[in-house]
DNA sequence: TTGGTCCTACGAAGGTCTTAGTATTAAATG
DNA sequence: CATTTAATACTAAGACCTTCGTAGGACCAA
C-alpha cells in the first residue's frame, strides 16, 4: 500500500477555489482567478499550482481544451457540505445533528424569520415522511 | 502593530485537548493525556508542548499547583461551537444559518425522531419570543 | 525567424502544525 | 546526602500549506 493517505477535506485556499468552481460549474485557471474576491491578489502561477494540486488530490478533474486545462469539481457542493457538517458534528458536538441545530437555533442573533423558515422546512420534511 | 495575528480557531490536536478540558473542567498535562482515546499514543512532552502553545494562543489559562500547571479553558464550549458554526456558514454556505440547517435536515440518514426533536426545539424557541 | 504572450511544470522559500527528544530543575525517597 | 522521579522549557525534525519565480513549450504577429 504505497497510497498517499487521501486527505478528505479542502484546505483554506482549496475551498476558496472550489467555491468558484461550484458557482461556475467549471473553469480555467484564468476563470477562477478572475472570480476571486476583489482584494485578493494572487499570482497566476499560484492559482495554477493550486488547481494542479487539487487535481492530484482528486478534488477536481481536468480536460484539455486547446492548450488550456478546464477544471471541474469532482464532488458536488451538497455532498461536501454534508461531509463537513458530519465531521464537525463528530468533532465538536456529540455526534448527533440535533445538538448542532440546537446551538444554531439558540444563538441570539438568529432572526425570528429565519426560525420560521427552518420550521417550515421541518414541517415539509416531516409530512413527506408520513406519505 | 507588531501583534502576531491571533488565530481564532483550534487546530486538530488543540481541539482534541480542549475537548477533554471542556469535559473535565480543568486538568494537568497528565490528566489530559490519560483521558485521550485509547489508541492515542502521545509522549508526555508532546502533550505538555501542546498545552503550553494553547496557553500562548490564549485558548487556556494556567495556574501553578505545587510544581504542576493546571490548565483551564479560556473559552466555553458553547461559544466556540457558535463561532465555528458561524465561520462554516460563511465559508461553505451562504452565510445564513437556514441553509445549513436545510442541509442537515435533508440528509437521508437523519432519523424521524431527530427531526421531531428539532421541531420541538424550534417551537419552544418561537413561543419564547412571543412572550 | 524573432519576439511577445500565454500556458504548464517544477522547485523552493517561509510559515504553521505535530511530535518527541534533551536539558534543567524541583520534589521525593531511602 | 545521593539518587530516582516527574515536571517544565526549549529545540528540532518532518509534514503540509501557501505563494511565487523560473523554465520550457506553443502560438501568433510583424
């Protein structure tokens, strides 16, 4: 087993890049670079390196178009969100999602409207199950 | 401004240690080391180093008892949970807690009972506000 | 063909994180 | 008092992360 232990999670910069790819669907080094936050000043070669590494880690796939690589997410944002929440639940909460939601819901600066939205979400989900 | 930018979040190992301190309320190097997961094999000096660094970063405070330091969390688990969720919401979701809860709630392996618990939580919270 | 432009590949510097060994000091034991 | 034990402080190795410079190749314009 010579396999370099695959790291499951994106690093800070990788997440930054992946977020753009998720939004665009796919993109070249140039595309991603152009979409980064205004203040963000990153050399072209840095961006290229980051995407190359992300491909090594199998977070993205690439296809050559002319002389240029077009990168595409290898995993959906939804799936990554779930994976991340699950990990957080295990590491910082008690492993059940309930306590995580409780923490969210009990936060002072959570608007009443947001709470209602969440309840609506739940109601929908629960009646679905009844069917 | 020579201030070394304070890192807001615990690293992997720091979280591991902090979790024990949160559970125990406080503890020495030896205490924490003894509480770590069974398979976890860490040198005493490693644990001591980690706690010393955590104190530098102001995640814990210490008080000398005899010749030994007793470490105590400098921030509550609740507060850290909130901070972490907020950060995650901004980085991986759309910045509102609603979408995060939605992702949780829509996960297939969320039991009906858990859903009911969450709804109960919400109901309690919403009627509280009405008072 | 020669020079500029744009791409990829690679290497390296500087930072942080994790781990543990060594040195030193203080307490306990006989 | 000498020796063993247990704690802290420091240093350093190795890994990974972030960033960028340099080199090399392809393409295009004059």
